[in-house]
C-alpha cells in the first residue's frame, strides 16, 4: 500500500492549506501505524475504523476486578486476576487478617476456608503480587525475588509505592475489601 504525502497544488492556492493537507495525511498515516502496532491488523483499515477497545480499556479496570487492601492508614488498590480462585477470594470480602512476616519479603495468613487452586511456579515473584500458597494461605509479597515454590495467582497491587514501608518487617493487620 502506498500513500502519497504530496498535496495537489492545483486544487488549492494557499501554502498554509497545502501544509494542513500534508500534515493531516501524515497524522492519519501515523495513527494507522499506531493502530496496526496495537491491534496487529491492517493499518489502512485500522486508521478509518473505531479506536481499539483493547487500547481504550488498558487503563480502566472494571469495579468487579478491583479490591482494596488497607494497612494502617495506607490504602492500596489491587487488580484481581480473572480466575476462579480470585473470584472465590473476592467472595470472602470484607476480611481482616493478622499477617505474619516470612523471610523479610512476604506477609502470610490462613484464610477461613480453602479456595480453588491452579498453582504454577512463577519463577520470579514481584513486589505487590497477591498469591495463594496451597489452598488456604494468602500471601502478599513486598519484595521481588526468584522462587521455586508454586502459587495460585490472585491479583496484584496496582501501585506499590510505599508498600514495603506500610507492611514493615513485623506482623501486621491487613483489611481486604471490595470498596
């Protein structure tokens, strides 16, 4: 596909109009390339169609997939995974837990009931990961490290700024809620 960026000078007499037409074509072509990169589709078609819904929803989280974790005065939003285990965890809300510290990188506590599991070895655990160890042990990680253990992914803290300071190195009370 070829697109000419030259304006037809015989159809317009003023240089500013020529520049606007050329700029408009460049902008549309740039949008087409951007849409192609995001959607993996035909660039020419993407430039004239509606914006990709994947791009539009990338920054907006549905309320059902968001929950809150409160530690003292700090409140952190968590985006839940779209899994059976995460849905079962959300059904327990609101819940408050006294969570102990383990290895200086995680807080853990047993849930009141077992949740469905789909455990895997993530390899690298990230600061802010919310996981299930076994069927009942809820784990909030506050440091990034490599691990050979298996976990069921429940969600992730959206913004981990201040998470390490809020959780500290001792046991802490954490409130989980949907609002």
